C-alpha cells in the first residue's frame, strides 16, 4: 500500500479508521520505527523508509526466485540429527509424541541474504534405512533421496500458509527485528498416503512487492 518515501496518515486518523485507541496506534508506529520501516520528520509527519533489497525478489514466488537465481542462491545446514517429536510435530507427522524423527534445519540465501528458514522433520520409522548423516543437504535434495529409496510415483504435498509474527528464535537467523511479519508455511509430504516429511518454513515478506492473484470460479 505504501511505497518508500510516501507519507503516512496521522495517528488519530488510523485510530478512527481501525476503531482502536490512539495509544495502540502510537505503539504500532513505535514498532515500525524501531524496525526501520518508517521515520518521523519533525513538522512534516511520518514517512515510509526505503530499504536495501539485495535479494532482488520480483517473481512473486520464492521457489521461482531460487530457480531463476541459482548462481546467487545458497543453502546452509544449521543443524541436523535425531530429534523427538513434540506434540505439534507428532500430530503433523501422524506419529507418537516423543517418537524419534530426523530433523534438518536449513537456511536459504539469495546474494548472501537470508530469506527462508526451514525446519524439516522426517519420519524415522519410514526412512530408517537412509543414513542421513552421510549427506550434505546444502547440496543434496531430500526429495531425490525419497525417490531413490521409495520410487518416483504417488507423492502428494499438502500446504497451509499463515501470516505470523516472526518467532524470537527465528528473527536473528533471518536478520529480522522483533515483531516483524513472516509467511509461515506448513507442508506435509505423503507417499502412498503415508506421511514422509513435515516442513515448517519461515519466509521473509519484506523483500518483494506483494503480488496477489484473484481467481474467479464460474458458478
């Protein structure tokens, strides 16, 4: 809605428009200013800051950006090893709480700028014949391993997308301040209806112009 350099309305106008107190709007402005998104100019109002977008994301698709910029994109493995499923992970993997699973945490960068963090949980009882420790997942695709061991057919991915406030432990990994919105993507990979992988992705939303596509279905 607001391009870099454009002025914001008065705080009282936002309070009236959204039906909230002026104190609430003042706190919101303070958070935006603390994170470098806006700047007050004495006697003139508040303006949207420009930001350095070294990632140059413009396709509307993070996957498309990585494919188009393969020469400038890198993946780093932050951690990997056996973990024990928390209640939420167990629910998404359709396994028992505290059941062993294999966890891989990846950070994906474009032009050395972090843009996506992924927590990947793999069902150990389905893929226990794979020695994950021997692979470098900054270079090796997990899906290539699945197809190698399970075959190439009957894979289904289920996804849900949510806008959330970036969790405190994720913010520094993505070079974000606190209280910044990110796109939270939960996905489950099934093979022959059996869950193989559960993936939690945190994607920065401040690096690209937002693009929306409205699809109208005929009645």
